[in-house]
C-alpha cells in the first residue's frame, strides 16, 4: 500500500483530499505498520473539511495517480451540453487561487486576489477592501484594525479571514473577545462568511467530554474556536492551551500550531505600565506566540500612554515592535505598515456622505418638589458622611465612596431602583458582625465584572447592606441623613412595605417625572393616534435590572406590553438574544420598544430598523456610553441617529452629566485617553464633589495636549480615495477574469441541481425559485433556504445571487437589507458550496458514476484557416517543501486544427471569448460532428501529452527562478527586521545606556502622573515617581527589563524558524511539486466544416 506524503492528492472515504501532515513516527499494531495522517478535503463539502485517520485502516484509500482527458475517440462517449460543461469549468475556476496563461511555450501565473466578497454575504464598502489587500501583501498578516466604532471592523476581519482561507493559507483560527461578544462573532462569521466556529466555555467542554470522553481535548478537536478573554486567562485553561499547542507542532516544526489569532476589543488586553501587567495581558502575550498571523481590533487602541500602546504592538508583531515610552522614526514607519485607522467624519468628507449624522438631544424633565428634595437629601448624606469618614483613612474613604456611588447611580436611574437599594442599605443597621473588612470584601465582589444582571444586582445589594452595617458604627453621624431620606421615600410612596412587594402593572405606582417624559416621548416619536408607527423603534438603555423591571411595569400600566415591548438583560439565554435581535431588526415585526441593559446589548447590531436611543441614566464610563450609541450608529444605518438623555436644571447631578455627554460627543476621536480621564472625573465629582465643569474642560485640554495617542497614531494608514478606488477596480477585474456574476452563480447552481435530480427557475427580476429539490439536498435546503416560522419550515423564498438584489436606496445611501422572503446565495453559502462540490468531485470520480463526460462541442465563426479549436483545460497545482499548495489555477490552451495542430494566439482566443455570442450549441448532427472530431482527436491527444511535458518544463524553470528571487528578497527583508529588533534589545550596561533607560522610564512615569487629576491619586503617583528615581540602578535595570532576555530568546528561535525553515521551505518547489491535471475539452467547430 503506497503511503502518501504531505501535499499529495488522495482518495479517502470516497472524497478527494490533500495530505497536510504525516506522522513520521509510525506505530506497529498486530504486526502491521500504521501511519497517522491529517487530510484536508478539496471537494468543497463543508463538513468535515479535515480529518485525522490511520491510513492503513481506511477502506479503498489510495494515492491519486493521474488524470486523463476524456476518451473523445470513443463514439459512445457523448458530449455534455455546453451549458453543463461551462458551469463545470466555472466551478473549478472559482475554487482555485488564480489562472495560468500559455504563450510561446511559456506559462504565466496570475493570482486572483479579492475573491472574499464573492464568498461572503455582505455589502462590501471600498474602504473595507483596503485592509484585505494590505493583509495579502504581508508575509504574515499582522494588522491592527483601529477604525471608528461602527465602520465594520468585524466585516474587515471576516473578509481577511475568508481571503486567507480561500488562498489555503490558514486553517486553525482563534477569536478572543469579551464574553458578551462571543455569540455575535459566531453568528457574524457563520451568517456573513459561512465559517463555523465553536464557542469554547465550560458548558461546551462539559458537552464535548460527555459525548467524546473525559480525555477529549477541545484545542485538538475544534479547528476554529471563539473564547472569551476572561475564560482563557484562567490558569488551568491557559496551561491546557499552551500544552496542546506545543503538542500540535513539534519543536523543530517550521510552522506555528495556530494560523490566525483575532482579538476583538484588544485595548482591554494592553499592559498599563512597564511592570504592570494584567492577567488578560499576560494571557495574550503567551497565546500570540503560538499564532502565525494576528488581527487586533479596537476603536480605542491607545489609552494615552505610549508604553501601553507599544506593549500592545509588541504582542501583535514582536519582530517590529518592543514596549517603550518614546517612539522613534522607525517605529512610526512600522506603525504605518500594520495599523489601519479611519474615522466616520473623515470618510464622510467625500462626495457622498457615507454615514448618517448623530444628534445628541436632552429631554428636559420637570421634577416634583419631592423628587428634588430626595436628590438634595442624598447629596447631603453623600458629601457629609464622605468628608467625615475620609478623616479615618484611605480604606474607609474608598468603601464609603463605593457605597455612595451605587446609591447615586441608582437614584439617577430610577426612584424605584434607588428605593430598593436604600431600604436594603438602612435595614442592615445593627448587624454588628459586618465591619469594615466584610464591607471591603463585599465591595471587591461587587466590583468584579459579571454578565448576569441579576447576580450583579445581588452583589451590589450585599455591598450596600454590609456597608450600611459598617456605617452604623458611626450612628450619630449617619442617622440624621438616613432618617431624612427614608422620610422622603415614604412621602413619595416608596415605603419599605411597597418595595418588598413584587412590582407589577396592577399596583398604583408613585408619580415619576422621568417616566412621564419618557411616555410623552413614546407618544410623540413612535405613535400616532395611539397606534405605533410601522417604521420607528427605540432602544431604552439602563444599567440596572431593577429599573428595567420597573419600566416594564410602568409601560404595562399604560397598555404597552408584548409583543410591542421586549427586554434584554445580562443572563438572557443566547437563543433569546438572537430571537429579540432578529425581531427588532425585522421591519415586519410588531416589536417597537426594546429595554436593555448594556451588558445584554453589547455587540448587538440593531441599526436596521432603529434610529433612536434613550439613556435612562448616563453611564459614568464614557466608553460604555459610546458602546450603547454604537448599537444603532453604525455601518448599515440609513437614517440620521438621535441619542436622548434626561436633563434638568433643578438637580446639579443631572446638569453635570449633561455637560459630560456633550464633551464625550466632541472628543470621540480621543476617547481612548480622554475617556479614562472623564471616567475618573465623574467618579471624583460624585464621591468628593470637588470637580466643576470648568475643571472638566481644563482636564480634557491637558489630556489632549499631554497624552500620546494623537502623535503616536498619526502615521497609521488611513487609506485614500485613490486606494479605495484601486481596491474596487481590482475586485472588478477579478470578477471579470473568473466570470463571476449573478447569472453565472445561478447557472452553476441550476446545473449542479439537475445533476442531482433537482432544478431552479427564474421568476424575473434576477430572482429564482427551487422548483425541484434534489433528494440528497433535502436537509440542506430545509436548514438553510426555507423560511422558518415558529420552528416550522416550509415556505419557499426567492433566491438571488448578488448583494445588489437585497440593497435598497434609503436617504441617498444603499442599505443592505435582505428580507425574510429572500435568500442571498453567494459562493460561501452552504447551498452554493454544495453546488461547487458537485462539480469539483467530477474531476475525481469515474465518468460512468458522474453524469458528466467532461467534454462538449459547439460550432461558430472561426477564421477560414481553422476547421476546429480544441480548448484543453488543465488544473495546475504547485506544492512547496512545506507541503503547501502555493499556486493552484486553471490553464486553458486553445489548439487550432487544420492541416496540423498548434496553439492559437492569445489575442484571437480573447476575441473568441468576447464574441462568444457567435458560438452556439450544435442542435443537429451531433453524431456526424463527433465523427469529425474523432478524426482530429488522436493528433490533439498526442499533442496534449507533449504539451504537458512542455508546460511542466516551463513551470519548473520559471517558478524556481521566481521563487529564488522572492526568497532572496524576503530573506533579506526578514534578516534586516530581525537585526534591527535585536539591536534595539541589545542595550549595553554602561552609564549612557542606563541614563537612556532612566529617561525613558521616568518619562512614562511622569506621563501617568500628569494624566492623574485626583489629588490623592496624584500624591500616590508622585510618590511612585520619586521612588522610581531612587530605585533605578543596574539591578533595577535587570528587574524592570528582564523580559528583554525572554524577548531575545524568543527572537532567536523565531529567526531560526523563519530564516532556516519557513522561508527555504515556502519559497521552494518540492521534488514532485508540479501537478498538471487534465480537466476537460471544449471543441468549437467552424460552421459548415462537417
């Protein structure tokens, strides 16, 4: 039994495949040698795409020997219809990486870049193609996608991923993101790019072990994984990943175990200062070492500190970057190579406004006297107690500040949420077992991030209850304040007895000025004559589940309930999130009002039918405010967006937050640095009351002047109109070269279905319908095509094959809006993948079982000296010594027949393609035509054998020459990069080098101090700064930069891997690395010749 080698074609489990890996350490069992091989199937079937198997145990497994042209000399071998044959060739073209041309005994390869849009169900913008082209020019695709919120970074990452998959460059992929975004990523990659990912969490591991056994390893089983950053940072999970990754690729392997790492919201994993690394950051530092390509996504990659920004860049591309406090000219040049950043305002400066405007509008509320008095009473309690408690120490001040921040936030949210919290706070008075230590632990627990809103609420309740118990030690201080607030609540109707009862619409709830204004807004913007408008919706955001429940009860008391009203909160099931998202985006759905906590709505794209957002309360963190707004103010929004929040001149807190909102709107481009300062400032205002609006403005101006983000990111590649235009032109050229258009898509699907016993027919307006389902496609059609209604499938949608058919011009913008009654079938759709695989398999299976003979005949106008043209189609595949198929493509060679056989000129062949209308099917006398063809075929067949030898010789010489040139060029560039990187790490321990390090570290420390405005925190920063001055000695140099030695060690290993293994293997031609497979024959006879 012939044992395959990496790169060879095999038939296994009745499917064609490429051998990716062969375990050289064969085992002997029962006296027989066994080889473990890993294969990748190439018939375009979606599942499984890969297998690991024991070669000797597979039935009918064989190394594929050779292909042959069909035996046209056999009169019984009938030609295929031209339509079927052309669709067969289309399928082969579309699943290749490029195409070849042959002229004057020379073969030229033309790669087909930018095929990803044709495989993706997205409305692709020109600026989104730009990062794809950039990634394809890089030996390793290491990119920081830093576009503004809502520009479509996920789409850009998906297109790059799809492009690299189509070019056979990547297989094993990890996506790291916040937990709340896992489902969004899974859905987006499946729905838009037809790439399946497994969300790896505790539940999935339990399920896997239950099905496959306790020893099952998810890092080996699943080739594409989505995992949350906080799950992967856990020590046991991370260690399992590292151990498995080391097993996946031996130490001497040229390749890393994972092909692509995508990190969303990457700024959350940045280091903050030199020796200050979070668990998230250390996790990413470890994981990135095992991944070949890296895509980091963040709208705010720079938090104002160069040392943090460069720390992130070092994890993205450790060959180009190192963590430092000051960027030099070389760093700025490297940033332009790897960072792409565009802002909405910049893209809107073109001839057409790409994105709608965003308006911020306050909703004035007239608070009742009792409501104002409640705000005043809480303010007095907060300020009075904080000032007194702070005298006892820092710990006391922090705990008191946290308690009062919860109470204040909840009052700003709703009087109901505040009352729930308040009675919980004061009823703890006298619980002597809860002192300052217990209060401190409860505070830490409440501060810990958690996504379940019910659990979050309970933790905060515990914190204010335990904090209240601790404060009861200062009874004389707190009792007067607490008594006043309790009396105000009772007078408003929020007594403890009322609060303890379950809230529902049947109870008469106290007057609420904010809700009254909210309900008036609903009537004004969403209703007419007490009926909801069909084209308007609103998202009401709140931080608290208590407020969400309260608003539901208030709306129900006004007669607004399901299905017009729905809620989303942290802890909602994944399927519920999907269901509500789909309903909210569906213009035909009755859902009009969505009340959501920000945890639940994070990552959801809700712009299709909604242009209004109302903030029930303003989040104190500006980035959370921006994330809320970004749910509707994003790519795909057709109308101007208006963001509402409540304002009042009666309450200082609301006036201050209104001022903050206006500032956030104006400094969105610098939100990475300014947002952090605003966050700290808001907390300082509510815990100390020492910040004025004038002080806020001053801090913003200082931050914009001192922070490094603007200067450090100034060299980022922001693209240009000419570059975007060039990307569109290249994509259009690729489509023309491959014959990609909606008509050819439909024809390929129809012919594939006919081969399998089915059919589609055009309805008109370039839409189609399945008139007969192939028996073996039944489940596929039911799961991916038929319209689902309440878990039932059956209704037949119309099929379209171009994004243009599901776009609608709204307000001058083309908006991508696939309707429920329409299915967009691009090449990546499972049904189109099935169609491609039907044809692709015809290359490998025998003619008697395929329903195709892989040749066809037509007649047309040819020049007088040609009786016939035989278009021989080959598939050429080149394999390097790493086993990678670095070139695959179609080669069409037209041979002219008269008195002899010779290739016709490329110019004439192109003219024939242009004038294809002059070529038509032979409707009669096919047998007579076949006999004429047989008279020529022996000569053509013999010539084709000689041709293959000529093609192989030409390829061998030209490819080796080109690979040698590319190898030398890439080797020189990589060696230069490694040398520069090593030089930057080789600091000498002399006085000059030590002084440079001191300056760099002190610059970073001073930057932190300058951007800290809280007086107490500033004293801490000053103390750190002074200590750093004293501590920097040669020993401290070693301690602070011990990671340099680790980086140098890693750099040495990486250089050895790249220079000695990857590049020589990649830029080489394997000994039998040229495979030329005959595919089919298209015969064109001159009219009247037979």
